[in-house]
C-alpha cells in the first residue's frame, strides 16, 4: 500500500535510472546510512566492533570484490584468500617503510598493488574458462601464501614470520594498533565499505559493468558486438582484486592487528568469501552484504545463544554451529538458488502488490 | 512488532556475557578442528584444577574462581571474538594455548592491562618482562626447548655434534618457525648442519618431507608439531624406519594422542616436557575425592593424568599460585589484573611448595621478576613406552644455553619495543 512507485514521478532519465526508484527504499537507505554513521559510532563497544561489525564490513568488501569478478564478469576465482594476503602484506610493508604517510593512503595503495597482482593472475582467463580457470586461481592462492611464508623480506625478517600492525593515526585518532577505539575501527571500515559499495554499484550499471555482464553471459557474442575480452576480463580482475586487497589490508591492520599468511589467508578464506556470494546472490551488491552478514554473524549469534544463554558445552555448540550453518546453506540454496538477494527482490515485488495481489 | 521483538532478541543474543563477581580466568580452549584432540585434554586439566580449588578450599583466599570457556578452534579470528566476549567480565588472565592467538593478543592485553600467561608457547622474547609487561611465559619457551634438545643431542653423541646432521620438521606457522633462529645459532656454535622442513598446517600431508629425510639420512630429527601433524609425522617416521630414539619432539609433540595411533612402531619416541605425567601424585587423591567422584570433572574426567591434561593442570597451578601471591601483596582477596601482574612478577614456586600442593617434582622451580617473565627455562626429556603405553622421564631438568638465548631474546624484544614505541621499564 505504501511501498509502490505510484505518485513518485520521475521527470528526467537520470531520476529514472537511480538505484532506489521507490521512495520508501530511498528513505530506508538514507536512514540506514544515517544510523550507521551518526548513531552506531556513539553506542558501539569493543565487542560489537571487533566480533560483529568490523568483520562483517570487511568481509562485505571482499564479497563485493569477488562478486564483481564471479557474479558480474563470470570468472570463477578461488584465489580470494591469496589476494587478501597481498593486500595485508602490502599494507604491512608500506606501513613499516613509510610511517609518516596516512594509513588510508597505504590501504588504497595496498589495493592498487593487489590489483596489479590480480591482473597478472587474471591473464590465464584469456585462454581458459570455468573450472579450469578456478584451478588457475587456486594456484594463485597457494603460490601467494607460500611466497609470503617463504621470503622473509615480506615479514621484515621477524623470528616467527608473523606480521604486526604498528599504531597509525588518522587526524590524531589511532585506527590501527592496540590503542584503537571501537568507533575508530568501525568508522574506518564503514567508510571503505560504503565508498567501495557505491563505486561498485555505479561501475556495474555503467558501460564497464555491461561489458562484464556481456562477457559473463556469452563471451563469443560479446566479442562479436564489440566487447574486447582482454580489457573486459582484465579490468574485472583488477577491480575485483582492488576490492579484495583493501579487504585484506583492513582485515590485517584494523581488525586482527597480527596475522600469518597460512592461518589468516588460507584456502578456507577463499571458500568462505565464495560461499558468501553464492548464498548472498551472484551479481548483486546487496547480496554481497547479505552473504557476509549470514556467514559472519550467524556463527557468533549461534555461539552466544547456545553457550552464553543456554550454557551448553562449547564443543557441542561448535559442532552444532557447523551443522546448523551448513543446513541453512543447503536450505537456502534449495528454496532460492539465486541467493538471499533474490529472496529480497521477491519480497519487494510482493510488497508492491500488497494487499491486493490480484 | 514482530520485527522489533526479533531485533531486541538479536541484540540480547549478540551482546557479550554480563560481568561476574568472582575471580575470572577465561579458558580459551579448543575442542574441535584438527587440533581439538590435543586442546580438549589441556582444557580439561585447566578446568579441573580450578574446580578442585573451588570444591576443596572454597577458591583461592576465599574467592571462588570461574573459568568461562570459549571455543577458538585454534583460529585467530575466533580467538579475538572470544577475547572480546570475555574481557568485559573482569578477566584476570588469558591462556589461549595458541601461538597465533597469542601474537594477536599481546598488543591487546597490553592496551587493556590484562595478564597473558603462555606456558611453553607464544612469543619467546616475552621472557623479557621489561618490554612485555603483561606477558609471562614461564617455565620454559621454545628457544629453551630448542637449546635443551640440542644439549641432549650433545650428551647422546658424546659431547660433540660436529659434522652431524639435524633435521627440523616444523608446523609452517609462527609456532613452528619460532625455534629456527635459535637452532641456526646453535648449529653454528656446535658445528652441526640444520635442515629445515616446513609442513603446511594442519599437516596431514608430509610424504615429501619424510622422503627427503629418508634420502638425506639426518642423525637426528627434531619436531615442532601440533594436532594431527604429530601423529602423521610419527607414522611417517615409522614408515621410513627412522630410529625412534633419534626423533625428538617439542613438548607439544609429546602426548598420548600423538603416539597411540602409531601403535608399537612409536616405541622409543622422545619428546621434551616441563611437567610430570600420570596420576602418581598425591594431588590426585583430592582430585578423585572432590572432582572426579562427585562428577564435576570436565568431560567426565576421561583424560585425567595424560600428558596434556597434566600440562593444562600445571598452567592452572602456576596461575593459582600467582593469584595467591597477588592476594598476599595486595592484602585483599578480590584482586584485579594489575595486582595479578605484580603477583606473577613476585612469583616463586619452589620444589617444597610443589610438594605442599601435592605435585612433588612435577615442574621446574620458577622464579620470576620484573625483567624475567620466563623463569629458568628448564625442561627434561620423556620417552614413550609403547608396551606399557606410558611416558617415562629419562633425564633430569636441564638448563638451556642462556649464553646463546639471551642475546636473541634481547634482540627480538628490542625490535618489538622499537616497533611499538615501548620504553623498557626495569
């Protein structure tokens, strides 16, 4: 009844093409941004930041990155963990080599370095497709982790191969290092997540995104109508790796503060992010957020429910958690193979007709 | 309305545990995953000793001890979540049993002013208390272990290791890489050649490394392994018929779960240790009476007396003694984490005190101070008897080679102090 286009007149093509054409959606979006920027930083405590919101935002960035590559451009990648490691180790090297430069610059540079590495590993995509490309990116995953373990220069010759994030500030506020306050951590990740999601949304509905989707849907047809597969595929790899690199840099510098390549950026991480976009919905920015929320928040929620509220043994709860999350993944994929984003879209369509569906 | 209720419920569920009144010693354990078989025994020993103190003595100095458990699965992200979830409850000291999580927590506990006790694991240079104010790693650390192992090898080969070949099989992580620097220095000092063989975690796949060992024929193999990696390595060593008495693991590679799956072939395997094993200690009479028989033992007490159970219990003993010392110094039973740090720094556990607790000769003597957070570093060697299915201690407590270790510790802790702008306090 309220949720509908009627009465919301668009007088220009620009208005007509906007992301949220329905007024209620638009208001909801602004309200969400308002709460996220103006309310949450004042009420957030370190548990909410470190265990819930910061990982959620970081994984959302990584999921958007992978979604650009896999969801929009159709190139399957299992190298996400390795590319996140590139971001993390780049930011570490930059932070320790140039302590005077603002950390935001380092994080962006880390993304740029990852973009270059991603393009390099994206080269095989010009010759191979599908499962074969997945194997090539798997090689990137193992090679990069091996490299960061093997060459001591990457971890500044520390005895244990661990990298530690020293304290760096933005406008006098610590955003990395142990003294970082919860709002600073949260806001840093939020700024990156919002800006990157905005960029991704606008890229994917512009010419670049259309080229990616053309390649995804049928590469030969795309080539015939004039899409250059070389630039389309490599730009998808570059943009995707840029996002994933920033997620890795934030994961190491803001969230964890210390990391080692094989533990923090192993193959499990690649699968985790891939599951996020499959559950969230391929080719959807909202889906990236929904998938990240599902896989980051649900385990924490279940743990708190079973262990803290119900007092069950921790091992039993941990096993049940795996079973429940696994079961829910199967359930969602059976009910809606196109992910949470599709469920959300269906809900909105139903809402438009409500309460007179016929 | 429904949505609102759901939001409120969600908020309540996601929020951390409420504050508690007693002395809180969170147990960041892991009972699942590839390291679960080892972690679960350690956690049981840790829990049971505090249960014993609560049941028999009414806690420490009249204050009950709570050990809220949180499952980390040896995963650093879950470890951070557990730390954040429990630190608000007045946590005094953490013992995460993971070198990765320890590295994660060292800067955090220093900012939050909570003690981190990492017996036999964690960051070795945390021994230097003037840089690492909140971290303690007594009674021994990895470099002590490496040095004691090499001393034992020296003994075995008649005081001379020149021209001998030693291979190090290690978990390719911060944990496994820790001893490399020390072993390199020791190899220069004693003239043996060191081969480093990394094994990627979790470590079920190590055929190629053992093929290399079979080809190179090293005189001794040292192992820094954990979880499933241990039993796989011992099985592979048995497969290539490597003499078990020349195969020495660090203390984390010396528990029943590591050798039992290999059966008779594991006979003679050796490992370092810094605590006693088995139930032949007087404390187990009380343990049986107050904890096991009333059914209060963690997981029903199925692992009582095992190597890792004993080590978990030993960690609890040291923490309990430090709490007691802190209560004496502070003059109040309800201590906070800062007072506990003082208690740790003033801690001295003599053999007489260990006997009093009911654990004679269970661990080395511990004497800590402001600049020494690592104790004496003494360790001993135990050997597996596959027929009797038990570990037997084959050496006395041995001092590590401090002449080699001290410069390394100074260098590594200085690097950390520089990185984090810490001025040494004592």
